[in-house]
C-alpha cells in the first residue's frame, strides 16, 4: 500500500489528537517499518490497520467509525494534492464514475508499482449508482468514507447501502448510493 495513505492517517491523528498520540500509536502498533513512511514508499497494509486499531482503543471510538472518518479525511487530502483530477467534474457521481478508468490510471502513472483497488460504477438513474469495490486489502470502510467525503465535497447528501459480496474475505463490497435531492 502506498505511503501516502499512512502519512495521511498520521496527519489526521496529529491534527485531531496531537503529536504525542502519533508517537503512542506508532509505539503500541510497533509496525515493521518502524513507523517511518514516505508518500511514495510501499508498506504492508496491516501496519495501517494495526495503527487504526490502537487509536480506536486509545480514544474509545469503533474501528469502523474511525476507518470511515479516515476515508473522509483521505478524500480531502487527495483532492488537495491533485485538484486537476476533478477540475471538470461537478458531482459525486461524476467523480466516482471516473475513479477506476481515469483517477486510478493517473495514480499508476505517478506510482507504477501502485495497486489501487477496483472501483466499478454502474448508473441506475440520476439519483442512484452502484459501486463495486474490490481489493485484497479489504478496506471497504475506507472506501465508504471516501464516498462520504466525495459527497461532502460536492455538498450532496448521499445515502449509502453496503453489502459484502465475498463473505470469506470481505474483499468485494457493493455500495448502492442514493442521492437525496433537497
């Protein structure tokens, strides 16, 4: 997994809970990398999961909630770092539709060794979309947070219904998104 996700998580922890908490989380999780990450490096995704679990226990917030919150934060970080990727888009559905074909393609150009998840979208109507997320890293909560972050960015209210399609590993998730119009 690319180091950008690790550094973003640690920035979130620092912003919300302080640098001392970052040090405590790294010390308690004891990642094989030593907790030293570069945005372009590759690291075992379990290190991130371990740090999320440690933080969850320290702040008494569920892993699921914390991971979704991280996904929302990560969306904002990605948009700030790569605004050109969304310059011509005006809605959550438009952006989500471009994730697999365009955005992940751009990620692969920047980081040829990256292995982003698949994010296949199917439009049902103007108000509904299905997203199939697939990743061996099983980070559907982060994906859901990214979707929620996307909706917040565009000022949209989206109801997310989620179903795990691969009960054995959790590597494939279906998100049915319904846009609530004001």
